């Protein structure tokens, strides 16, 4: 993560790094106006997915805490299909947004 001090109470940051995902549930759900089907597809997908994350954020310092906003894009780097019969390259992609409060724990050195 690179943290850049901005003007006054603002701090900007940018980050890039790996992501690691583990499959805990894989199911397919199809709904039509006539029927609904649910199937466990865990045998068709890998148990582990490697990806990357790139994003940026801003932190606004208040009196005793900060407000933070981040946005990140996470493309998968490996195909998650685990079947030799299927000649497809299917990867995850995600776009995430985060807002939060940052406050110190314990006593400050002021």
C-alpha cells in the first residue's frame, strides 16, 4: 500500500496485491416462470482461486477518528473450472466498495 498525504485532513492510498479465495459452497440456481432448479456444482469447480486486487481510497481525519472510503477491483488470475472435458477459461471478477470508521485503540501519545 502506498499512502500519500493530501491537503489538510485528507490522506489518499493506493494498493495492489494478491488475493486468495477458497471454495466453501458452489451451487447453481436456475429460476424460470415455470420451474426452479438448484444443483450442487462443487465437483466442477476448483477448491482454490488465485487473483489480484488493485484499488484506491481516501481517509478523512475527524477530531478523534477518521472516515475511510475504498474501491477495489479483483480479477481472478486462474480459471476456476475443474473439468478437463470443458475447454473454457472461466475466471472470477469482483468490484468492491468499502466505507468505515477508523478509531484508535488505547491511549494516544499526544
